[in-house]
C-alpha cells in the first residue's frame, strides 16, 4: 500500500526487480511508474490497470547495455478519504480500578490490508462513569474496512 497525495503525485514511483540468492540481493533492473495519471482519473473510473514498466540498469553493471527487459504489474488506485468521529461523552460506564477516580479516554482503531491506524482522545481526568470529551478524531483511510471504538481507563501505572 502506497500513500499518494497532492504533495507527491508528481513524483515517479521507483520500482526495482531484485534477485535473491545466497550472496544477498542483486538488482536485475529498475524503472519508473508515473503516478499523476492515477490521480487525475475520475472517481467513477478508478480501476485496476496493468502497467508495462521498462526496466533498465546502469551500463557499468550490464556490460554497457542499459535495457534489461520489462515488468508487468497491476496497479489499483484507491481514493483516500477522511473519517471524522466526534466523541462527545459517555454515560454509565463500568467502574474499573480499585483506587481513585477513573480517567476514561476513547481509542478509535481502523484496520486495513496495508496498515492499522489509531487515534485517542485525551483522558477525561476524574471523568468517572460519565466522562465528557467533546473531541473530534480524524483518520485518513484508504482500504480500512473495520473500525473499532473502545473506551479505557487511563492509569499511569498500567494503562
């Protein structure tokens, strides 16, 4: 999974094909994929497409010849989105811990094929069983298909 946005969509994606053997990795060849074409596609037509990437290598490595073949790869552009959750308050939470007041906080976790993202609110100091946060949490999601929202008691010793 590769993050592409307005800041880096003008850069080429560098791809390299390596051979792995007992002595380590050896570069077979490398090439560039132009990302701007994927960024400019309309959302309705963003589909997987095949790219033929010409591979080359420095002439010093390949006896003066720079062309070393081509690599076919499939690229699927997934548009990123923003998930915003406004965490207001909770009521009637289960009391945990033996001493002191509870300092509850909320954790949002989004799982995807390429990564997991988490964001948390600040603990509501002495919020007890009826905390108030009034915070907005923001996650940049791409392929995140599962979102979990959990509430914890912040404890300096055990969390």
